[in-house]
């Protein structure tokens, strides 16, 4: 059963993350060693209060991504009129039995038959050919882990990741990637096991030891 915890604005949402501790979708990759920005130990230090999370809100590209998100979301809807979209920018969504495993979604999609899905919006600066290869018929591992986490948090049946890829000459293209829950059951089972181990290490204040297995 899915539940929501609502906050009125970003400031109260950030405070809510401290008051109601847990694991968000953007943190899942760090737990399994797939993050480009944070190690498992660094995340554990943040969750146990030994270290403060960096504020990247003033980073130029982070600000661009934040500003672009609504435009990319609306472009997606123009091309996918079959879906109704609900956007809850300051809500945690989670399964009742695991309130620590939660997500704040870029959008909730609903098909006419009532089937619900996830919308994830990304902007990405493509640095080189190898970087672009991570987006050819696939998405980078850290984003894939994020999608798997969101399936766990929501119980929804499908997901779209829509991404603006920005090239060195500042031209860009939008790419969409579609995922079905039933195709990712083994990934979900594995990630849930890793996240439960990590969360127990937070509660018990024991340094985690998690290896990446994809």
C-alpha cells in the first residue's frame, strides 16, 4: 500500500528529510557503488549525522536542470497525451511497510485503464563519445538504479525516463526510455536486499560494506 508525506515547499521538504530519515531514489546508486558523486561510506556518514550533504543548488548545471525540468515534462506530455500526469514536488511516496524507502517523483503517470507509472526527468551534458555510449539503447547505471528504487517505493507498473542530452556545441536532443516493472523484478529484489543491509548499518551505526553487482 502506497502512502504520501506532504510538505508545502522545498525548505520544509528538506527539513522533512532530516525529521523523517530514509533513503531517496537519488541516493540508491551510492548504496551499491554506482554513484559518480558519492561513495557508500560518504552516504552512510551523512545518514548517521557525521557529515553534511553538499548543497549543489547553486551549481550552474544543477540550476539549469531545475529550470528545464518543467519544460521537459510538458514536452513529454505533448507527445504522450494518453497519460494523465500528477506532479507532487514536495511529497515523499513510500510503501507503508518500509517508510524509510521513499521517493520524490518528477511525475506520476496514469493510463486510461488506471495503471500507474513513474516519470523521471534528466538533463545531461555529454562530455565525449564514451559518455554518449551510456545513453545508446540504455541509460547510465546510476540512473537505472534510481528507476529500480522508484519501482520499490511506489509499486507502479511502468516508468519513463525522459532526458535532454546537451552536447559540447550546446545543441541538444530529447531521448525517452521505457521500463516495465515485471522486467526488473530480479533487480528490485537485489536492490531491496542491499538497501535493507545499508539501512540496518545506519540504524546500528556500523560502517557498511556493499559491493556493486549489476
